[in-house]
């Protein structure tokens, strides 16, 4: 039986769904615009993919405390409207004949910073919106929605780009953020007054507030293990994406539609994993599920180093991606729930902001490093190197198995003491 989480959660879920689908609809729009409309070279396209999100993450560092000490729903609405306005500037500039790479980079930076701010605010808002026992169910629904959008969005986006061009999908993405903002506005009730941060004599937030998210993550044994594990695993998984594209679309001569199919079909594993997560936790407990799913997901990517041409190679990529996505979709909502439960309410936004900045930075750094490695040894060997390193990452999860229950009690006491 489907568990009802209330009307307000329904609006939050709908807002998340429409904006996530818009994001995946326009997933490859900026590189396509750069290449097809602006005739950009490889270095400019690479900068667009890496520099914008990296700079956006740096700019988002002071936004965590700013979000923490404000009501979260207005922050989320503002982030949606900022993303909408930034993205709408692209089709407007294109129509006026003034679009350039510089503007695409600036929009990418603004959207990345707004993404982190929205994520931090939405996590804190969710913790206050649903009961603690419903957090895993709520996070599971977000996870299933994300994988549904990942499965359908790029395919539909490719069709729209083929018919109308990539600029249209950017406009559609902008509209999705506007619809998200309207959905958030429909949530009823009034948020409680946010906590007040420490300020210096000039009225500015102190350095202690700016670093509180990282101090909490790195000072909490369970969260520290989960954080470092996430940075390494996400980075080592994501480094394979451009390498596999080069390998499949280059030497192995897969058609673009085959490459897209290889990643769209396995996203069904995300629906399966996100639905299994609450049942597995209810039966085996959170620690066992985190350890098992976190360990299993680390063993799949090495298979990508053995992909060959033809139907067999395509089937291998699909099988590896299906296994990886299914395990990740079990792990992710359990992780998101544990992260919220182990963080005091007055530190949620700063903790989630620090988490996002750290993971984005690790992905950017490892992707750049593996790009150099691939240039030296080739994409297949670089894929193999990432795949061989990944199985060592579950060792970090031992702290979750040994100390999680004590950490839950400690976190609850800390939150009550600070109330």
C-alpha cells in the first residue's frame, strides 16, 4: 500500500519532478549550442563542462550559511526563479544574435550555484515537512523520479533538438523552473523562524558559521565516512562517462542512438532500486543496506573496460549500467535519510551545501586527472584504472557499521541540547 505523505509533500515532489525533467530534457543542450551554433572547439566545450560547475561550487560556499538562517521555501523559490531567468537569457541572446561562449559559461556558473543553494534549502525543508519515519519513503520517491527523468528526458530532448534545435530545450528547462517555483508557492503553512547565526560587530556571519557544515561532516565519524566515500565513488564513476563516450563513438563505431540507448534503458534499475530501498531497510536495517549496496555498486564499473563492438558490447554496457544504477538507487535514498537524521536541524543547510560543494569539486578534479591519464594510456586503460580503484572505497563504510547507532543517539541529543 502506498504511504501518503500529505498535500504539501505532494507539491514539493511535483516541483522536484518538473524541474528535474526539464534539466534532463536539456542535458546536452549547452555543448550542442557551443558546437552547432557557436562553432566552438574542444577546449571551449571542455571548459563549458568543467569550469562553470566548478566556479559555481566555489561561489556557493558562503551561500550555505546564508540559506541556513533564512526560511527555506522562499530560498527555493528564489533559486528556481534565478535559474529560470539565467536560462531564458540564452534563447533571448540567440534570437538577438548576441549569444557567445562567455554567456554560456556565466549561465552555467549561476545555475550551478543556484542548484547547490536549492539542494541545501530543500533538504532542510524536507526534514521539517515530513515525520522522521517518513524520510526514507520521501527520499525514495525523489530517487525514483530522478531516474525516470534520466531515462525519458535525454531521449525526448534529443528528438526536440533534432526538430527545433538545442536552444528550444534550454527554454523548456527555464519554464520547468518557473513551474517548480509555482508548485513550491502552493505549499501551505508557515515555516518556523530559522535559527540565528553568530555575527561579528559589523553584522556579518562569522567564520565559524561559514565552516560549520564541514566541521559537522568531518567531525562526525559516520558522516565523515559517508562523505569521503561519496566524493571518491561519485568521482571515479563520473570519470568514466567522457571516456566511454570517446571509446564507444570512436574506435568501437557505435551510432549516437546506440550510445544513448545504452544509458537510457538501464535507468529502469533506478526505479527498481528506489522502490526496494525502504523494504530492504525495514527487513535488514540501515547499516546492512548501506554496506551491501555501497559495496556492490563499486564492483560494476570495471566491466566497462571490456566493452567491445557490436551487440555484445552494447549488452555489456547495459548490464553494467543496470547493476550500477540499481545498487546506487538503493544506496542513495538511505544515504540521504541518514544524512538528515544525523544532522541537527540548525546545521542541515550548511551541511548539505558543504556536501554538494565537496562532491562537485571531487568530480571536477578526478575528471580532469583522468582526462590526462586517458591521453597517456588510452580511454580503455583509464576506465580500467577507475574500475580497479573503486572496490577499495567500501572500506570507508566500516565506520557506518561500527558506529552508526551511537551516532544517531549522539546527534539526537545534540539537536535537543541546541533546541
